[in-house]
């Protein structure tokens, strides 16, 4: 029996972050592309229109829009936090930037709640 799949190249493993959802050293990724990522956490956005998550030619798969957050770390760089909206391009935040966003959100929530 022959193996029709070519062997994929492997690379030296990196040391994964404790929060990496894979933890395998990313040996199938080329050096420079090896990146740890944590488990994605989603917050549904019930006040925005539902989105069609289907690819062109597929049946529509309507779903609530959402915000997504997960930690990531490209080899050789400091960890960052990815913040995205649905399938749109998002932003990578430093930990200080993420704390500032969280602080500003809580400040705005407190402003509204204190007036209730
Ligand atoms: Zn990893």
C-alpha cells in the first residue's frame, strides 16, 4: 500500500505558553509563523443584525454577530490579546492596551448604572 500523501515538513518545536490551546510546539508551522493561541471566548451581540456566516454558494447560516477575544503569542514576541468582531479583521492589543479597553468599558458601564 502506497502513501499518496507527501510527508509534511516539520520544524523545531517552540515552547508553548501555558494557555496555548494546542501545546504541540507548532512543528508544522515554519519558524517565524509559529504562534500560540488561547481558546477563543465570544460575546454575542444581540443588538446588532444577525450575520450570514455562509461562504459564497452555501446556504445562509444566520448567527448573531459577536466579539471575540483570545490570547496569542508569535514566537519571539511578547504575548498579545486579539480582539475581533465576528469574522472581520480585528486588532492585536498589548496587555496594557487590553487593560485600558477593559477599564474604559467598565467606566462607561458605571457611568450609566450610577444614573439609574
Ligand atoms: Zn503553542
